[in-house]
């Protein structure tokens, strides 16, 4: 298979997996088989025509909860990437233009933040703000911003060393125009790949927080919370544990495949045999 064909196959497979989850999340905004808090089903019922994936220990429809969980996973992933990207790119651009001592200070701070466990930092933020969807987004976004900032700083410095930046400065171009007309367009392809990867990590982080009881509270149906609730009945009602786990894997694998495809599109030389 040629390199170009492999790129598009990777993007296609990843896009299909992500699209499957996105379709379920969008559908949940308009329709779900049952209301989210409906407990009229039997406890731990197996899959039937009325409950296609069965019910949980409270009698709630699993398919409904999975669809709502997809919406929460995508919301947290998108919100965290948006917040982390905004903070990280801003810090990286500032560090790239800063004086030597300020740049070294920012670099040291970023190294400290990156060395700090992401999940532990997120847990501290959630513990301070209280468990909610917004707290999960803020916590994961803040933890993510240090990684984005370090990458942005490196990319910005690489662009600022180019001759066309020297020419722009010689012509009197302001720093703001240099950032928006030269720096950001040149670093965006690499940043997009990294942010796609961070999206998958954000989904996993949200599931971890929810599993520990620090994610969006009930009646939100987070996949991580579903896994935690189903662990006691995994042998008698395995669908309740398997289904959210499979969807979590599909979404993360799909996002990673999309990121790999974007990386190869942004840098075709990576796939050229040497």
C-alpha cells in the first residue's frame, strides 16, 4: 500500500470510529430510548427488544446511558482541548517572544507542571471546585495546557529563527501581526496533531475522574461512572461493564488514528522510506 493511500485509510478508519460516537452523542440531543432517570426497567435485565443492551442495577436503560455518556465524553474532550490549547498556545507564544531569563523561567515552570501527574492535578482542581462537568473540563484543560505550551514554545522559536521573520521585522511589522500572519499559520499543523492526541487523553482522564467519583455527578451518565457502577455485577451482567469500555476504546483509538493521519498529511516525509 502506498504512503498516500495508507494516510487516507488511517484517516478514514479513525474518522469512522469517531463519527460513530459523535452520531450517538448528537442523536441523544434529540432522542433517547428512555429518559435518562427512568428506572421502570427490571434490575440487571439482559438485552431484550425493549432494552437493546439491557438495564443497570437501578433499572435504567443502558443504551440511553451510553448515548448520554458519549455526549459527556465529547463535551469534556472538546472543552478541555479548547481551554488547554488557548492557555498553552498563549503561554508558548509569550515565551517564544520573551527575553532569555523570562523564557528560561517559563520553561522551568512548564517542566515542573508536566512532571506533576496529570490525573493528580485534575483531582486537586476537581476537589477544590467540586465535582461537575465544568470542573472536569477546567481540571483537564489546565493539566493539558503545560504540554501544549512547551510544544508551542519550541515551535514558535523555530519559526522566529527563519529568514522571513527577520525580513518582516526589518519592514517594521508589529509583533501582533507576526504572530497572526506568520507564527500561528506555520505552527498550526503540528499543533493540530498534538491537540487531537490530547483529545483522546482528555477522554481517558474524564473517565478516570468519573470512575473515582470526581466526574460529572448523577444523573449524568459518564462512561467512567458506568464502569465503576458495573464492576460489582460484571459476572452476572457483563454488558454494563463491557459496553462503556468498548466505546471508550473505540473513541480513543479513533482519535489516535485521526491524529496519526493528520501527522502524515502535515509531514508526508515521515512516511517516505529512507
